[in-house]
């Protein structure tokens, strides 16, 4: 399997109302050589159920759940699991411009 250029780490905790917007901006990127790791830091708001349709559609988006330990721990977990050449972050309450990854390549 080819190593992706980017690993996008999305750490989240109880952002069920916002994370879909962030993920939509990610899958809308003009640059396609990336993987995403969603690190759920112990959400109690059914984050997984909410984003499952996206996970089912895009095999290069991985979902990892951990016990609640804070955002730094979640981001570090994402870094450890990343396989991309470069690592970047997308906050679960933020969104990327469609060219965000392309202009960084």
C-alpha cells in the first residue's frame, strides 16, 4: 500500500454538531493523497454514530476511540498512528478551504 503524503489528525470530544462540517471540508479537498485519523477522546454524544456514514464511504478515514485523556493525548495518539509523510491537524470544530492541502504540497 502506498504511503499517503499527508496524515490529517482530527481530535474530537463531544463535537457531534460540528465534526461533520470539518469532515466534509476534508473529503472536498482538491488534493487526494491523504489519510485521516479521527481520534475520539471518549465522547459521550454518539460521535461515532453520527460520522459512521462518512467512515463507511471513505476507507482512508480511520476512527480510533480512546478513554478521555484530553486533546493533547488525542493528538499525540493520532501522530503515533499516522503513516503519512507529513502530519497536519484539523480541529473538529474547524474546516479546511478546498485547496488547503494542495497549496501545502
